[in-house]
C-alpha cells in the first residue's frame, strides 16, 4: 500500500481512524498516526474535551469555594484533569457492581483525581496546546 497523499511513497502506517495508508512523514504529524481528514475531527473532539474540563473545573472550584466559604475550594478546579488522566489509564471495564461499589469507585477516583490533578492539569494543557499547534500547521 502507498501513502494516500504521496503516491510514490510506501505507507509505513495506517490512519488510526479510517485506515488510510500514510508514509512516515504523514504519520508523524501528532503522536498517533492519523490522516489530515481525521485529524480535523480529532482536534475538534480534543478541543471540546478541553473545554469540558475547564468548564467543569471552574464550576467545581467555584462551587466548593462557596460551600466551604474558603478560597481553597478553588483547588477542586483541577479534579476533572486528574479524572481524565485516570480514565486514560484505567481499563474500560463495566463491571456489574452494586450501587455501593459505584459510589466507592467514584469516591476513590475523585480523591485520586484531586491528588494528581495539579500535575495532570499542566501536562494536559501542554499536550493540548502542542497538538493544536501542530495540527494548525498541517490543516492550514
Ligand atoms: Zn483517516
Ligand atoms: Zn505521505
């Protein structure tokens, strides 16, 4: 198979979304092999994920500050970022658990997300900015 964009080159990877052949130049635009068509959708999805994290974070942070009557509640703003990082490493298993199990699962995940959120937030934001920048160059 040849690269979809460069007919003269051999494909060294396949687009992870649609399976188009990509040469080594085309496959390394961002960290996953993805073609230009799928990249714009991928970026759109990542942008809405980022927006969701920021909005949920602000609501949590401001809400907790009001409930605690203390500005340290703002620290909860990084929970969604920690949560996302945890979701990326926990296998997607849907266990049949009693409701108590789910409450415990969410409580533990929330605490862990709070503990790692301050690290996850700058890393996540940095990665997002990086792929948005890279994608901008390719998609222009
Ligand atoms: Zn594709
Ligand atoms: Zn190519």
